[in-house]
């Protein structure tokens, strides 16, 4: 190990420096003086290297697991500078969000084979990093997550028809995959964030059939909307006609000869008082109403 090697070199160089210093004082030899200087510098250099091994830097978004000759500490190191046993090994695990992409052929409920491109967004639980290192190792993604992800995806799609992967039900399918995968890998220290379906490849004939069915359903919905609109318009016209009829019936019942005569007199008076209207009013008609002639 670098720490042990640096300590040994520093001690040996220090002993050489002490020996050379004694020779320089006794014999004042230039060769001993040069040896003393070199050995002193080497001793200081390797002492500094040995001292630096007592610290480690954990990058941002990572945690450090301390392994001291097979004994793994339960306390992980946080991001930043940490003081550690120089003889221990520090394994750094990323706790950032990572993406696992899978392109697989999955079965559908009808027995069809569907090409599916799906991703799993996940991160390592920092509190369980030491446990993951002890029970699984550094390549926990390949050992635990990948095979379980494939198995869960195939198991879930087998319960859905192929058209579900092509319609809005795909979001429901993604949620089921997320929940089933969480139950398996979360106790092992892997947190699943989401499992979006990236791409679905259906057989060409099935794709055309599904698209044709969707177009037919949309056309049916459009016709239902048109029929509903026409019914509403017919109801509006019926109500409008009924209102006009009711109005006419009310007017007809309320009109009388006296009322008509009075309205005629009021109209004649307004015309006579108008400065922009020139009329001649002569007598009364056979119904007792004034006769109005316009001279223009």
C-alpha cells in the first residue's frame, strides 16, 4: 500500500539523513553533505505523502464506504474531505440519479411479441450504501437491478393487450412496473424514481388495425357531438317558436277596439309634434282611427 511504502521510505531516508549529518560534522565531506540534503528531502516528501493518505476526498453526489481489511464500517463518508484510517480502502458510490435503458421483446396478453424500449431512473440509497457493498458489491446494477427490471417488465406486459401499449393505458402500465420493481429492489438499497416507456414497436398489421379502430372511434364520437348539437339547436328553435306563439296569444287576448283607438291617437299626437315630419290628419277612418297622409 502507498501509505506503508511511503512510511518505510520516509524512515529509511530519515536514517540516512541522520547518518550523513554525523559524517558531515565529523569529516566535513561534501559527498556526505549532498547525501544529507537528498535524504532529508526524500524523507520529507514521503512523510508528506504518508500524511496525505490519512485524508480522502469524496466527490459531490457520492458517499464513501470504508473497508478495513474486510471489516466494513456502517457509517458512510459524506461528500467532502474526510479523515480516514490510512490502511483502510474507501469505495465511492454515486447517489446521483442514474438511468438504466432496456430494449427488449416482451409478450402481450394475446401472445404477441412487442418491441419495448423502457428506462428506469434510480439512485442508490446513501443510508444503505455499506449494506449494498457488503451483500452485493460495487456492480449492484448488473447483479440486482438489470435482471429484476427485465423480469418485472415482461411479467407486467403479459397481463395487458398489445393496444394498451399504444394508447393512454401505457401510463398505467408504467406505474405498475414502477411499483412492482420498487417492492423487489428498494429493500436492497436501490430507490426507483420512475420507469417511463420510451418507445413501443408493434407488428405492422396490428399497428394499422389499432389506428383504424381509433379513427373509427373518433369519428363515432364526432358524430355523437354533431347529433347532440343538432338536438340542442332543434330544442332552441322549438322553445323560440313556443315563445313567439305565447306572445302572440297574449297580445291577441289583450287587444280591443278601444285600445287600438287610443294607440292611434297617441301615434297621431307624436307625429304632429315632430318637427321633422309633415303630415295631414283628416277626420277618422271607418274604425274610428285617424287617417294620416304623408305629403313627402
